C-alpha cells in the first residue's frame, strides 16, 4: 500500500535531519502488515513516531518481568518469545515477524511479561517508545482495534504451536516453520542454523540434521553452513503440516476490518 504523506509530516520530525530518514521510515512501514492495514490518516500519524532500527541475531529486546521500553514492528527481522524455566532452559512459545508486533503487553495496560523476547532472524524493524504507543492508543481507535485483533491471532498461534509440537511429525513441523521464515524474510536464502531450527522445532540438533538431509535429497532445499535455500516451495508446502496454511489464514484475519 503506497501513501504519499511527505508534506504532512516533514514539519513534525524533530528526530529527522534529512529526507533519507523519512523515506526509510515510509519504506519500512510499508513492509509490516499491521502498519499497512491502518487507515491512511492513522498510518500517517503513527509513522511520525516510529524509529527505524536494525536488530542483530540474539539481541534481547526484553527480559522476563522487566519493564518494556519499546514496541517493535518487524519488517525483515523475526523475534522469538521464550519461556525461561528456573533451570535456565527455555522453550519458544511464539515467533513474530512482519505480520505482527513485539510488546503486546503495552496494548493491554501493562509493561512486562514473563517471557524473553530475542531476535531469531536478524533484520530491520520499526520501534516506538512505550510512552508514545500508550498515548497513541488513547486517541487512535483504529490502532487499538487492530492490535487487539492481532493479540487474539498471537494467542491462536501459541495454541496451534502447542498442538503441533505434540501431534505432528517433526519433519512436517520443520517444513512449516521454514515456510513461515521464508514469508518473513522475503528471500529464498534463510539464515537458519541447526541450533535455531532445533529450538524452533523442539527437537534435538541431530534430528534437525536428519530432516535437512532428507529434504535436500528430495530437492526441496539446499543447505550450507548456517543457511537454508528453498529450491521448491510448492513441494515444501506439500511436505508441511496443515498448521502453515491455518496460521497464514489467521495472520490475515486482523486485517479484514
């Protein structure tokens, strides 16, 4: 969705000292599905408050039960929510990419959550301060409605992932997660290591090696150190469990109005 609002915001950019910042923010905002689902006027208003950031692999955005300072709208990055146990071990409860937002407790009137948010796939995002998004939610009803709908979708994702882990074969689950990552990155070459896939799928690292070898022999992917290249997406979709199509349809639901 393209919106021309340069003139309307140029005088309201105290942080911007060049046109480059403005064009970058506009371009990145158009890469997050939540932001582009907003009505034009609300989109313009919010974009002025957003800051372009680059997120690095393993960067922690917030820790369990610590104050959340920013909300993030990923554009090419993906972020994992991890439930950290007393032993120090963790398990992924959800992953969030350009279809969503990190920092949903801010929408619900709190500033903390008992989860760690860590960058799973490095890339770009737009962020907004906790104070700014709280203020915007008071006056921007479209934003409030859209984010509440998104939170429902996120809850559905968490429930679906739990069922998938318990009921679906690990190879089908791995295919579905590769497809989601492909959707978020937007390129066939995915920065997926064995360790990351092991955490995402919920199996041991040696099992991931077996799955990758099987998919590579079938001509669906090509694997190099730390990278997976999708060669045949239609066949990869056929090899994935039904969770992929289900979640893709759910990701679209908050944007139907």
